[in-house]
DNA sequence: GGCATCGATTCCGCAATACGAAATGGCGTT
DNA sequence: AACGCCATTTCGTATTGCGGAATCGATGCC
C-alpha cells in the first residue's frame, strides 16, 4: 500500500533528528524507558531506536541505570534548562525596576513568563522583611493558583485556557480555583481590573498581586508580582501596592519597546478603551 | 585527499542527530546564534544547519527572536531539566532521612550530586529556625566553594580536579579556595576526615558540613550537607553535627545498597582503612 | 531611486546514510 | 538443560540528507 497521505510534508524536517527529539519528549511522560518500550511507543523498529538512544547517550544527555539498563534523562539537560532561563533578555532588563519595587515595598518581587500551564520565574528580588516569601529563578508555579499565572492566562485565547482546565486544576488550599467556570470568571475580572490577585490560593497566609508586562507588539508576554504574608496584605495595603506593581510593569514594558497605554502628557486616559 | 583518519568510527552514531545535538551544545556557550554563525562554527554548510535548526525549532526547543531572527534555547529545555532532577531516584530515597536530620538539628539540610564542576541540589529540607539557609531542588553551587561539592570532588580522579581548577576557581569571599594547590590540600583533608566543611567560603556568615553517600558499588555518588549561620556553628556545635550528618549519609548509603563501611556488629571499625 | 551586499531560503542531482528483517548473543526462568 | 525475552549486530537496499549554486529579501550606499 502507498503512504497514507501526510500531505503537507515539511521538506526541511530531518527524519533522524525528528525521531531523536521524539525520543527525548517521551522522557517527559515517563522517567525511565527500556529500548523495547520506546520502540513500541514510537512505532519504530528496535535497531532504529537503539541507534537513536546510543547517539543521544554518547552526548551525555541520557544515562542508563547500570542495574537494569534502562534509560533516563541525564543532568546535562538541567544545564541546558538553566541556560534557557538565563538567556531571557527580559531577565536583565527587568532587574533594576524590580530592585526599586522591592526596596519601596520591602516585599519579595519577581518576574515570570507563562510556559505550558506554569508560571516560570525568570528574575526575583527578595524583600527585606524577616518573614518573607522566598523566590528564585526557575521556580515554577501552576498558573491557575498564582497572581503571575492568572495575569498571563487572562490574555490567552479562551481555547487554551479551557485546555488547561481540562487537564485538571490542582487544589492547594481551600481557596484555590478548581473549576473551569470559576477560572474563566476570575480571568474576566483580571482583564477588567488590569491586575491579578492570589488570595491564599497557593498557600495559606500568602497573598500576591501581579500585573502584565507587554512587549513591543503590545502583547502581554510576562508579568511582575509582589508577594507578602497575608498579615501584611490587608485591603489598605493592597490598594497601595496595586499602583506600585502596575507602574513597575509599565516601566518594564516601556523598556521592551511597548507602545504606552496612554501617550505621555495626554493626561489621565480612559483605562477601559 | 582521503579522510584524515577517524579510526574508531561508531557505526551506531546517527549523523544528523549527532549534528543536531552539536547545535544544541553550541547554545551552552553562546546564548544566541544566527544561521551563518552556527554553520561557520560547526564547519557545516548553511542548508545543513538550516534544516537542523528548522527541525529543532519545529519541536519548540529553539525559538527565534522575532526582531533579529536569531535562535535561542526555548523554555521547553527548562521542562526537561526539571524532569531530569525529579527523576533522580536518590531524591525519594533520601527524603525521610533528610527530614529526620532537619528535625534533629533544626537546620537546613540537603542532598546533591556533582555535575560538571557544580554541586546540584536534588532534595532539600529547610530548617525550623527563623534565620536559616534557603535551599531548593535544582540549586547549583560551584563545587570548590561548598561542602557538598568538596566531598564529591575528594573522590574524583586527580586529573579531573586539576581540570576543574584549570578552568578557574571563582572567589566568593576572602576564605574561598582559589588555587589548585590549596584545593588539592583541602580535598586530601576531606578524604582523611571523611567529611567536608565550608567555612564561609561561599558566603560570609554561612558554614556547612557535608558527608558522602555511597552507592551499591561503594563509590561516592552524592552527598548530604547541613548548613547554618556561622553564629550557630561554633566548634562545639560542629563536633556535634559531624556524627549526625555522617550517620544520615550512611543511612542513605545503606538504602542504596552500599556495602557498609563496617559490617554490622563488628564493633568500632578503623575508619582509616 | 537604483544598485551592491549580505544573510536566509530553496532547488536539485548524487551518494552516503539510516532503515528493518533477520541473525546473534546474553541472561534470567522454567 | 532448554526456553524465551531483550539488547545488539549484520547486511542489502531505498531513502534521506548533503552541498553547490540559484533565488529571495532586507539593508545600506551611492
């Protein structure tokens, strides 16, 4: 029989490299694989998969359990992962404004991006208070349960948000948003307000406020957040922090070449435009 | 002219996958590349490199700067990197003993492995004191300036330690070991003592004690460390902590199937054997 | 505005490469 | 001791990937 029609074949896709990457992908789903399992999962012959594994292993990206001979991701991927984060140019641009915000508020502040349903911290500055949230570059938080994440989800196509909710919204506290309907409602509010709040949804006693950073096309590409113990985040303090976080976000956006929300000197613009 | 003799050609090395991995490797040295730069650096033709980049990009492992068209590592690598750490089986085995040690001492404790000149934390339990070291999975520390790192370096072939020193030993405090000779001497002492100490070598005011974990072959494969502010790490406290850290390390080693240093019931063995 | 330049992308024919069926080897099980 | 499962190796063939050269597109210079 002839090929079952894959009409739009990409002539620049290298087959053996493609299969290699498919193999690597498998390891995000299951931590160890035997040759036979992988061959079956990918629908490839064992010699083919053997050569692929052999090549990747030769580069130190995979390692085998000396006992069982099963393959697993090696630490070399962790090196690449760190490099990926440190390469974000955003990281360096955002640092001075973040430091200012941390100094003004005394609280931990951070900048993150959305990736695959998680908010990933790419830069953080800790607050000066003894009891404070800890943040570090590379920290990941489920998007539905963080201020950073909700700000970024709010500007995503509805279909993607639904797909995320479909995968299940893990509960962390009694306040975590766990239904698709509640998430949609919360994101609607975020869009209306221009900022997001995590009200002890990830951890009891921790509140965060987040605001969007827009890139040169005006699209939200990242977010800033300030995090503090709930005891220091009463309504009065929140009202005070919101403009501080928002203006930090706008400052970073401007550095990225974002078209300002309101032309400078045009007075107070309608913020519902 | 004929090929310049690469005698031990590996028949199971897939050429195009190999080149793809070489391309990925390039991004650990320089954060962004243009097609032409990569082609020149690898000694490959531009169409070849183009196909490779195209394939990797199609998988979301590379992304292009929309402005300049330059390639950079994408966040997807960070996902793989996290997965690599979380797949360490050591991580789960070590947790209960670590929790016990953290409870007994009240200080932050962690387990790490050596990779490419850095100690990488694969499991951590924070202490209970208000002022304490913060540790998290994935944290990396230069090996020459940490207790974890020095324990693991001590059991490496001398050539590898020298190679590391060759690359330069960054100074963090006035106490950081920065010469190859001093490092060799320090590692010699670690081997003799059976534990390592970081005496404010990474950060002033922070002391750590580390002890080796051995795998089923008896080879040191990881290490445990306890970290505390120097004010809580005076000589008396250190003398108290050393056996606690060591016995935690031995407990974990035994779980990994390590042959005990001294057969159970054989009384106090000579620890210099 | 037109032309030169430089980098990225596409074309195309040739040859090397990667493919998989089947054979082999190693090891734990019955 | 023979079986059966899984990883590894062999080998002939067809496909895939290769690179020189042409094309396209943007940028800068006259």
